[in-house]
C-alpha cells in the first residue's frame, strides 16, 4: 500500500464541470476562478457578470447553453475548467469536452427529483471512461444528513459513492466540514479560506465511524489496507491519500466532497483534491488510445466570435503547437493555426504556443470540426474520438423574414451547426422548407435567438410540413384524349388506362398491354411520364402512392401525335379516373422507443393514446437500473410537441428514438383538418 497511484500527476489539467440543470455548476466555476485569483471577486449568477455568462442567451434564460472555458492557476499548476450545460437539451455539449478531459467534477444536490438527471450524467462518464468526483452542493440549504443524501444519490451511480467529508453542525446549521482523510475540522468562512480546528469532542465518534466506512470501501481495492483494518492497525495517512488517488484514477469509486459554491465553502478542499488526485494528460492519452510524442490536439468546442472569426477550443494531447503551425485534421484537411489564446470565459489572452496538457483556443481553423483530432503528422489522419450526436427529437421550419437574407441564413445556420453539432439542418426538397432539428424546444429557441441576435437575421419559425400521401381504395378504367388543332400540325394523343390500388408500401407500377400498335412504342414512355407527373399531386393535393397503371388501349395520328400530346392525354385520363377511385389520405406512422424512469412509465403510457398512438409494450431498459423502454406506434403529426410532454412527465429526463414504420389511412375529422389546411395553402 502507498504505491498504487505513483507520483502526483503534475502539469496542466483539464477538468469538466457537469451535473443536472440548476445544480450550481456555473456558480462553482465562478467560485473556483475567484478562489484561485483569476478574478477579483465571486459574482452571483443573478448578476449576469459571471465568467460563465459568456453569451446573451445564457444571461437571458439564466442557464448555461454552451460550454464555458476558464483557465486558472492553483498552487503553481495550470487548471482549465470547462463548465458544461446541465439541461438535457444541451447535454451533447459535454460529449467532446469529456472525451479530452482528465477528470470530471459532478455537481449535485440533495434533490430526489434530480436523481434521474444525475444518473444520465454519471452514465455518460462511465461510457467514456472518465474518472469523476462528486461535489455535493448547497449543503447549507439541505435539511437531510449527508449520509441520507448519499443513500438518495447512490442509485444514480454504478460505482460506490465514497464520502470524503462529513458536515459539521452547530445548532442544527452546517458551519463546516470534517475531512475524513486528514482528520481535521474546517469552519467555513464565506468567500474565504476555512479555519482549521480540532475535531469537536461531540463529533469524534461520528467522524471515526464515517472514516472507517471510507477506509472499508478503499480496502475493497487494497488487500494490505484490508488486513490492517481487520487487525485494528491505523493505516498511514500517506497511504490513505494514495488509495484515494488510485481509486479515483482507476474509476473504482466516486469520491464525494461537500460545500456551498454560492458561498465559496468547500471549494479550496475540492481544488486540493483535484491537484493531488486527478490524473493528467498522459492518462487521458492512454484512454483515447493516442500514441507517440508528435503534436496532437483534440477539438472540444468551436464558436464564432463577432470580429475574430472562428475559434476552436482544443486540448493539447502531446507535443507543442505554435502559432502559425500547419496541422492535419482527422478528416484529412490541412489547417493553419492563426492565434493561440488562453480563455477565461469570453476573455482571451494571446500566447505564442501551447504545450502538452494545455487547453487553449486555436484561431481560424475553418476546416476543423468539433470532435476532430489535429495532427502535426500529415499521414496520421485517424481521430481518437468518434462523436455522434443523438437523433433529434424536436424540429422547426425556418425562413428569413426578408428574402434578401436567404443566403445569410444559410451561412449562419452552417456556423450554428459548427458550434453545436447536435443541431441538424436540412433542406426538404419536397416542401422547400429549411428544417432545423435539435433536442428540445429550448435548444431550438436558443438557436433562433442566436440567428436574430448574433447574426442579425430576423426569421420566422413554424411547424414543418408532414409528408402526407394519398392512395386509392378501388380501381377504374379511363380514357383520356388530348386533341387540339390550331393551324399547321395539331396535337393528338389518345390512351385508355386501367388504374388499380396496390398493397401499402408498393409505390407505383406502370405496365402496358398494347397490341397491334394502337399506341406506337415510341409514345409509351411518354404516357408513363405524363402519369408520373400527375402523381406528384393527386385529387386531394398530395403525392399519390401505392397504385398500378396499365396502358391497355388508345389511338394515334400519324401527323399530329407527339410525345407531349400523349403526356397530356395520360394526365387527363389520370385526372378524370382518380376521382372515381375513392382517393384516401395517408399519414406517416413512426415507431417510437421512449426511454423513461420507471416511476414515470405509467404517465408516459397514458400520454401515448392522447397522441393517437398505440402502445406495443414496455420493458426494463437493459443496463439501466430504474429505467424502462416503452415501444409505441404514433403518427408523425403527433410527435411535434411530444418531447415537451414527455419531459414534463419525467422531471426533464425522457428521450425517444423514432423510425418511420409505415403509411396508414387518415380519415374523419383529422383528415378533414389536413385537407382544409391544404386547400387554404393551395
């Protein structure tokens, strides 16, 4: 014992701050940069002047909407903290950050409603293999004991929560903490370093019990410590710290520290624990599978500044990158660094180079994307991280209020997508709409606010069109004759077609049974062209599917017949024949996998029928304790606001995956509403 962790990992560290929405992450970042002297004083989040208030949208909604980077110095070492948004709608912001971070600080509080959101965060860390500490925040507001709070939070973590501190109370109020590793009491002083005192006599028994519990959990991974505990031998303090560091780095436990970020309490102990226990960039390289000593960097965030162009926040994994360096992206693009900046929120401090472990902003890397790896070696084009955004669950259609802004809107949407790869931009060829998709109403609201504020493009947003189709219930035979005489060559085309329905999903089939040359072979393709052209808009106003048309008879004129005449004859026959075939509207039906906490499954299953959905069944979500998966079929038209209701029913944590399943007939009042809207649009 005492050698598991090895030497303390020095050098620049990258620390992600994550946690559920409104748990106090931005406040903790502010407390950290104030305690380390990077800013003169700690500002309240409500002041709108914190380091984390880097965007107008964050200030407007009083919530983080993008990752904020702040580099500071603590006890002679460089630490970069990246505050990631807590809302599930902006959760993807953390994905590229965590990939390159050495450790994560998970900010949580004693709130049972936020346990599912905490579970989402911890699962994300487990999936990426990122070691983490938990900072139990707002303890000054909590009436529950720390031990009860840990029991509340433990179900969210697949790893044991290891309590490193217990609360020190006076007259029922938390006035400090007892460090179980150091066996010291710390009396809190607001926005100042705590006062060290001996452990009060009344709290010694409680401290001994809590310390033994901590040592027992450490002994699960250290046989020598286990033997010492069995023999009632007090382990050396240095050995205990070694175990704490080793277990954190190996991801065996989640150490828990306590405090109040708003008052700056517990922040210094957190910083010291990070300095002593956290792994360094070498461990992060190993986790990513990065080898060699040639310069390499991982882009964790991209954003566009009003005047300085694009900045790419990058973690230097190895080597040194200088201003002006030429690098190759993992997608094979060559980029040149134009400016290197140390970041403190929106403030930039230019420097000539960045060394291994540093987290900096690299200027003007227009062809480099978030999540990509940069290499000095032109032949090394395989990235270390494979980052894929989850499928979007909410969409709007956009158009500029003024036509002159159409080109600007396209360019601005491209920049938004660079800054936030979880946004999806698509131009729907059928409807002509520009569709912006994302992970919730607030996610897209913020995107629209950026378009109008940052890029000065007023836009209109509205629900995207639903790709309705129409088909027929019965068949008919119809003649279509196109005859026109206007001097000189006339126009003549005459066809007889048989129209009949096909099984759902069959599409369109065209055949001919012409005999005797009544319609010459060279005109048969023209008949098909005319039919296909008609099918773009049927009698109900939508594209026609699942029908078969056979050309069975007709006639021609040796002089006046032409390709165009037979196209017109075919359209005429379709127009008159389709009305007699009982046309019916079809709507797209999607198969949904809805992911919900088990205690909300009943509420979710009750929501589905309200959206004309059909429950197919539900089961426990594999590998997720306390979660279920509900499978359902639902019309696409009913999914537009579904995510809002699902999250309202599940404390903001539900999500779903949707895949097209089939087209189904739409009748009754719902069909009348669609046809009425289509008629007004036409």
